[in-house]
């Protein structure tokens, strides 16, 4: 019963530790992303959402949304269903949809989605990333309306109206744009006046 020696076993776990570290980094990157990110199971039910998703849709806790159909968070669930179908046929989709917040408010979202598959090509999950583009669309709409008003004033004026450009301060000027009244009064076509 006397101890005569010791035996031991060692294993290099460097690669395992590096893989664990990389996995933690990826998990934290998704969790803290400024973009809203959601994962859904192959049936289309939410299985993960990050904090940005909760904030974008106005929820306080992930438990309020997990397990729900992903298409139920959109103003047109049938259109969202088309996106899901596209994921299963082409593996990816990019475009705009109108989201519905918890309080019923609508917002415009740019959506990038892809299908996550295993080594055998079987679907594991649907991943989506969202950006709220509501303010950008409102600015674009306001700019478009302003341009339409300017164009209407420009074209309907009964005065000589033109935009005159210069290549340099020393170079002779040229017409960038003229209204129809100017052309009619001077006897030129728009094409002859421009440039």
C-alpha cells in the first residue's frame, strides 16, 4: 500500500481555448451590434434577438418576442412571407419592409437576410439584420417634393429663367438649364440652349 510513483495525463487545449474566445467575440459582436439582428428557426419563429432589435421594435425584454413568427413584426406579413420563401430558394434577400412597433407605430426598415445551413446544406436558421431608414426616407421624400416644386416654378414662369454655369471664372459661361418661355422668346429649342 505504499505510494511508489505518480502518473498523469496532459492534453493541449490551446486550439479549444482560441475557438472559445473567437465564439465569445462573435457572440458579443452580434449582441452589441448597432444593427438590429434576429435569428429564426427554419419554421420562421424568432429564436434570438439582440438589444438593437428590441429598441427598434419598442420591446423591453426578449421574452416578449421569442417564439413568435418573424413575419408578425411587419405591416404586410404576406410580403414578409415572400422574403422567407426567397431565403429558402436563393439563400439571401435584401430590400425594404415596413415594420410595426409594439405600440402599433410603423417604420421603414432596410433588411438583409440570409439562410444559415449546415455542412449537408440543410437549413439551420434564418438570420436578418435591420436598419431603421424612416428618417432617411422622410428626408428623401422632402427633397423630392422640394425639387418637384422648384421644377414646376421653373417651367411655368413667364419670365426668362435659366441656370448659367462657368468652367472657371475666366471661361465664358454656358446655359445649364433654361425654361420653355426663354426658348420660345429667343427662338431656340431646349437642346440648342443647354450647354
